[in-house]
């Protein structure tokens, strides 16, 4: 085997090893395993103080929407809501409309208060 053939064979082995390292078989891939919201809360109208939108990323295959609210004992609670339901769609629509400007987030929550 010549030097160029040996280098070509080594390169082929290297490329195969790199591909196998990064390849993940579909049978072993579990979609949504690291999502922050494993389930959604049923939302009753409340005093929401903040929300967070987590876009689709490698560990989670869906957009996640969490709302922070003040409970009756003045403590805060974070709830995961379904972004495909009415309230979730309204907040996400507002979020897109304000171009994801974090300084304008309260506009989306204040709009929800007016609709109550």
C-alpha cells in the first residue's frame, strides 16, 4: 500500500469515526427530554407579573411559555402554559408583535388584564 493510499484510508477511517460520533440513531433519540415544561398547568385568570418564551432548541422540540404570577400569600409561582391554547397564542402573538423586546413584555400582560 502506497503512502497516498494509506493517508486516504486513514482519512476515511477518521471521517467515519467523526460521523459515528455525531450521528444519533432515531430509535435512541427521545424528543423533548430536556424541556423545562414537562406538562402544562390549567390557567385561571390571575395577576401575572412576567412571562418567558423559550424557543425550540436541541433538547426540546417545542416552544415553551412560562408565566409568573403572584399568589394570595404574596409569593410567586411559575406556571407552564400551553402555547397552542388561547392565552398562549395571544401572548406569543403579542411577543412577536413587539419584536421580542424584553423591555416591552408588560404590554402583553397588560393586554391580558384588559381582556378579563
